[in-house]
C-alpha cells in the first residue's frame, strides 16, 4: 500500500461530507486566518490528491461516521505562535502514551489517538478527555465533537496535516520532538502508535495524598487538584467547591467537615472568617458546583462526573454547542446536545419548549425546563459565536426559488418556438428581441400539472421578478395581449442564493 492510500485509510471518517479551508495571512494575534466551509457531498480521490499535493483548499475530515464510530480522535490545542511542542511530546513519551503530535494550522497542536479498528465515538471522547485533563488541557476541544449523528447531521471536521509538502506548516513530530516533514515518515511513526483497543491506552490517575475515602463519590476535578495540593490564590474557590461536595456527603456535619478539609488540604489553611463566609454560602442549597471556573474547567471530566454519587448528576447543565445553519428559504439549524446532533427549525430553536420536544424525539433526552429569557440569551450567544464554516450553502435546486426556476425553464424550453405572435394565445412562448413572451395563465396551468405549490401566486411573481421577469404588452393582430416576458438567457442560468457562498466547489 502506497503512502497516499495509507493516509486515506488512517483518516477515514464520515463519507458524505467533508471540510475545506483556504489559507490567508496571519492576523494581529498571530493566528493564520482562513476561510473554511463544509461540503455536503461524498469525498473524492481528487480532494485527497489536492490536499496532499499542497494545493488549496485543504481537506478536513469529520471523524465520526454514520455508525457513530471512529478510527481516530484528536485534542485541539488552539494556540498560536510560540507553542512548545517539544515540551508536550516529552511529557507524553515519559508516560508512554501512544499519541501522535502534529503542528496545527494555527501553530498549536493536534494530538491524535489512532485505533486500528473502529470504536464508538463516545468511548473515544471519554478517553481523549482523560488524556487532555492529564496533560493540563481539559478545556480544549475534543474531536469527534459528537457521539451520535442522525441522517441529516454532519458533525464537525478537523483540518488534516500534510497539506504543504514543499513548505510544510502542518506536520507530525517524532518522540524526540523532531519534525517529520515527509509523509512516509509520518506513516512509519503512525505504525508505532496505533493501538488495537482503547483499553490499551492507560492513563496514570492522580491520587490524593490523604485517604482516598476523603473523596469518595467526588467530582474527578477535586481529586485531580487535591493530589498536589490546591495552589495559593485559588483556595477560596477550591474550598467552596469542596463545600458543595461535603454538603451532599455530610449534610449533618457540614461546618465540621469544611474546617477539617481546610486544615488537611490547604497549606496554609484559610483563616476562620473566610471559612465561615464560605460555609454560609455553601449552606444555601441554591449554590452548586462552579464548573465554568478556569481552575476546574481545565481538569473537568463531565461524563465521569455525572456518574459520581456526589458529582454534577442531574444538576448538570446540558452541554449545547456547535450551532450550524443550513441556508435556504426556510433555514434549518443543526445543534449538538450532549454530544448528539439535533436538527431544528427556526421555531424549535426560538422556543425552549419546542427544543425540548426535538431533544426527546431525536436524542431520547428530556432537558429540564428553562426560562424563556435564559434560553433566548443562550441562543443569542450561539448565534454570535457562529463562524463562516457554520453557514452551510444548500444547492439552489432544493430551495423554493430554485425549484420555481427549474419549472419555469422546463415550461419555456418545451413551449419555445412560436412561429408568430398569435401562437402565444395557444400557450406557446414567443421570442422577440432577446426576450421570451408568454401568457401567465399558460404557465400557471403548467405549474398545476406539476403540482407545484411551494409558494402563493404573489410569491411566485416576486420570484419571477428576481429572475428579471416583468409584465409586458404584446401586439397580436389588432389586439394588445397582456403577457409576461423574461430574458432568453434564463434558459442557461442557475439559481444561486443572494447571500455570500462560502464554498468554492468544483463543478462536475
């Protein structure tokens, strides 16, 4: 098997959609800006060739397939200039974790985990999250982002390495931190890292210096942080988080236990007045774990935390991210809810009650009710965070306008060829001065035979005007007939959405 074929085999993923990226210059922060988009069609060998030949647009692959499995996953460290890849690699190698580190497009790192046989995307996510926490990058993005797809969802793609063979910017490193510029070198390195099963990847778990029983059923983040002692400057927040745990485990001894853990796990301990303030806060049951605090976010293992007796459990907020918009006359939205792709209409996205129904139907989950104002704020945040590649351009022919144009073209083509003006009265199309003339009733009758009911009469005429059509008077014998006219170039035109098309897809 040649290197190109092997590369394709290594990065197999979703086969009905793929990503593309066009590079640009670095911005003021040092990030290499580019334009990315999703192409909703099967990937071709030409796409792979263009990528590996160093041409653009480069290729991105969605790791999860339609069986909700994957053969690879990645931790995306989105750091720009100055990231120390060698330091990261040294830590990985010392613990003998079978990972491949690649320099990413932004200058950060993609840390890949490869398996020889497909595994559930959920299991890959869990394992990579473990690794990310252990590396100190628990708040970084994990690919695959989704654990389940449906027939319409596409998931999120990751840009692949080895796009520039002559002047490489995306390449792997060996275990000594040396760049593997040649594709063949990457393939050889891959062969030394790929594992047959995820259980072959063993992560050394942190343990507390005190009794393990001190953290029985606790959130994993507390165990991780307590293993080396909570750093000074974060003690108030850490004790608050411990207090929430202790309130659940020792409700009758809360004040006593807070004092005990303060003395045992904080060097130096917090003073009495600070401890009392935290106790009063924690005692109020409306306060819960502050998972979004950076200190805990970087070591968060949400999935495992949910299974712990005193973890976030049912009190955890649903994880909602990855909003995408399928551009059309009636746009459809794609949203990831707890790792599962949900397809939504505008009404379902606007109303949390309708959103809950969609989650029940598509993900077998029932999110807790949410106040309309809070949901509106969440949706606005999702909308504000959308990037260019989150707007997916549907082919014009699947839109109402595109279908209208198609029917109009069929009508004009089939009835074109009137020898004289009076043929217009028989439903034919008469050509004069680069325009096509016809009776509107003839076209309406044609649409009825096609059972075209995508729009009202007024909406149809508005679409007709968008294609430079208009009303006209045509002299027929001694009478003046009211007709419609449209440029004859319409027979060669294709419908395109007026909004900017982010894709530059090759036509076949």
